[in-house]
C-alpha cells in the first residue's frame, strides 16, 4: 500500500513538474524582485518542456517502430477475437461519454488548473491584504494549488494515465492490437488490470508500461459481447475488477 502511494505521488510530481517549476520561479522572482524570473519563467520552462518532449519522442522512435511492426504481424496472423469499427460504434452509442481525458487534455488540465489557482489566489490575497509582500501571497497560492491538483487527478483518473477507446481491435495470444492516431500498436500480455462494465458494453484494460508516451497503456474496449471478451482477457490478466 505504501509503495502504491509513493508511486502515485511520484507520478503526480512528474506530470506536474512544468507547473510546479513555473510557480516556484515566479514566486522566487517576486521575492528577489527579479523581473526576468517573474515574467520570463513561463516562456523559459515551456520551451524547455517542449524540447524535452521532442527529445523523448526521438529516443522512443525505435521502440515505437518495433511495436508497430509487431502489431502488423499479429494483426495479419491468427487472432482469438476481432472487433470491427461498426460493432465498436454501436457499442459506443450506448453511452453518453466515451473514454476519459486524452493525453493532450489531461496534460493541459494538470498544467493550467494549478496555475489558475496559483495566480488567482495570489492576486486575490494581494487585494484583500495589501500590506503583505506579493511573493507571500503567491506562495500561499502555490500551496493551495497542490491539494486541488491531487483531487483533480483522483476524480478524473489522470493519475493512471490517459485512456484510449480504439475504433477497432484484435485479441491474440500475444496481446491486444489496436488502432491509434492512424497507426496500429500492441499492448502485450499479461495485463495489469481488467475492469468490466457489461451494462455499457465495454471493458477497461491496463497494460504493462510501453516505454513510449505515444503508445497508450490503458484502453476502453467497446463490444456488443463484453462477456466473451472478458472470458478471453481474464486468462491474460494479473488482477480483475467486476
């Protein structure tokens, strides 16, 4: 339990790194009366973050290509179950909302909501208590943004990573092959977790870490026959939730 909590905190800090660094630099810039840090920190940190993501994409390219090649081989071979786009569309029509926040939306939410709390609190406290230094008002905003961000993650499921609902997929003995961003990828077995919702005709699966951000680790698999899909996937799953 302690290890899981520590891992969640680490994942939270990792996803929040950009926002946290910006807030720290702005507050420090105010405390030291350094306008370069106070106003330029957002541009500097976002530029560094963009460069880091580009570097990660370049380094992960061989892994992504290998995954796509394996997905193509598995897709053209023997499969245990195939769910086509038409079936997925009908199953999706039964629910009002499909999936959770996508990668881009979850990242933006984790970055801008804490920043909004940080900036809003800082300015409001500055108006209500004009006698205190500005950096102290924003330091309070920084502290308040932390629990709100944790609540946001817990309620939205962002802490577990983005979830993708593919339009079609294939189940084989090697894993789940699915289409995402106009390419085919594979999540290898064994799955870490399985969550079945037969009433809404979908199953959420959580796979092993892919090692590349572009390859989702969580899928929402829609089908008209969730019971059949569950019986197949449960054989290749570490744990399951009903």
